[in-house]
């Protein structure tokens, strides 16, 4: 049973934590900004095979860095579950009559909101480096795609956190998972430039389709059909929402 009031309370808690923790906000975008500045400016005159000549590397890179921001902030949402377990908040929530599904949806809502805020911050900061923003409807469409991407990786973080108790172990496992996902996604270079054997793994990577969809709406260039991108994102996010809800009920959450 879904309880909107419980979802709202958990969402509000995550938003208040995000607003009050200025260091968290700065730290979350520091690395993406660093990569955007040095890669975007350092390779701006390089012609990458597979890219149309009218698209500069900075224009190509910005959607990839936005996807990276969503990936990292979404996946590490699971860490807040471990911290809540460590400090007893999760146990207090679990003994209330709130359904597990509502708890999961509240976590997803809060994590997705903070992830999208940080991704939009990255998008607007890129303007100072020369990135040309599209029209407002396209920015709104990109926000929807950001939502789907963040839901996918928040759910992955929740699945991992439902079976783990150690924060350090969670960090190790999460980094082991998200870095290959990021590098295989085409965020930094076209997937078509990879060896054929590795392209297979890139096509199994949901972030590949998320970054490609972002490029389609932000710069008007996509390697795949954008409807294919959206279909993959929708199906993957829906499947992972159900999977995270199931794991949260069955895992050792206390």
C-alpha cells in the first residue's frame, strides 16, 4: 500500500538534509566541474572519430558529465540508508505502520530530487564554458530524462544497501560498479569507437541510453533513436523500482 504522506515526509527530510549540508552540495559537483573544465577545454580542438564535424567536443561532453553527476549522486543514495541504520533512524521508521514500498518511494523521491538539482546546476554552469543551452521545452524534456536516470541508479544503491551493513564495503562495491558503467556509457567518447567485444557491454549499460537521450534533447545529436533510449530507461527504471522494493522487504534493513 502506497502512503503519500510518508513519501512526502521522507522526501522532505532528504531535501532538508541536502539544503543544510552545503559541503555535500559543493563536493557532489566539484569532480564533475573539474572534469568538464579540463576535458572540455583540453580536448576542444580535437576531432573525435564518429562525431559530426559541426559538434564540438564540449557540446558532446556536457550531457555525458550531467549523466555522470546523476550516476554518482544516485548510486550513493544507498549510503544514507546505511547511515540511517547505523544511527537508528531506519529502525524507528521500520517499526511504524508505514509500508516498505512507501519508504522506498520516499527514498527514491528524495534522492532523485537532489540528483536532478545537482545535474541542472552542472548544466547551467557549463554555459560559462561556452555550452549553448537549448530552448526551455528541451531543458524540461532533459529533466524528465534526468529523473529516469537518477531513479535507475538510486534503486541500484538501495538494492546494495539493503544487503550490506558496512559503509566502507558499500563504497568499495559501489565504486567497482559505477566506474565501469560511466566509462562504458559513451559519456566521454562515442561508444562506436570501442572494440566490438566491449560495445556489447556498453549496449547493456542503461547509462548509455540515458546519456544518448540527453544529447538528443540538449544538442540535437543522438547515436540511437531517442524513442529507443526512452523505452530502455522506462523499462529499466520500472523493473528496478520493483526490485528495490522487494530487496528492501527481504534484505537485512535493520
